[in-house]
């Protein structure tokens, strides 16, 4: 079955509800998305690492660091607090063991191994939105009106 092409500009023009207009703004912004976008704030090394990713897994020799990285990815949809609490629990359970790297340290280790760094955007204090895409220039959350 052949798909009918969608005219995104026409679809954006037809969007009348505010949420639909915002959604279309994000969709249209994706058309011009680029690693060179100044909003992403990527340095040349980061761009190179994204354009030329690792072809094999890095060899993490230290078992504590390897465990920290594994736990970091296992908890990818959990909070930093969850990671830190598990680290604290392990330290209480195995007091003689080497301390697990902190959440932030684990992120830095992953960045060192892969060359990939996180991109951060300011967010509403209540996490309603991220100030990116059509919200890039806003100083106040359009939902809860907090700054």
C-alpha cells in the first residue's frame, strides 16, 4: 500500500487549536534540525563523535565503574535520586567495597568513553515544558506561568 505524502506546511496552516499549532511548530522545527544548531550548543568534538560514533563497545576494566554504568542504563527512566539511593544501599550492604561512582561521575565517565555529552535545556520548574523548539525564547512557562 502506497502512502500519500503529507504537506506539512498545509497541515500547519490548517491547525487551529493552540496545542495542534504548537505540535506543528515542533514538527516543522524538526525539518531544519541540525547538529550545527546553536541552541544545541555542541562543540566540534561532540559533533564529530555524533557523526562518527564508536563502532565497538569500550572496554571498561574497573568492575565498580562497569557496574555503575550498567546501573545507570538500567535506571534510564528513573531519577538521579534512585541511582544514588541504590549506591548508598550497596555501600551499607558491602561496606568494604569500593564506593560506586556518583550519578554525575557516571555520566562523565560515559562521556569520556563515548565522547557523547548530554544536551541540556532549561525547563519549567514544574517540568511542564522544556524551553526548546517553539518555546526557546520564552521566559515563562506557558502552562503554569512560572519562570
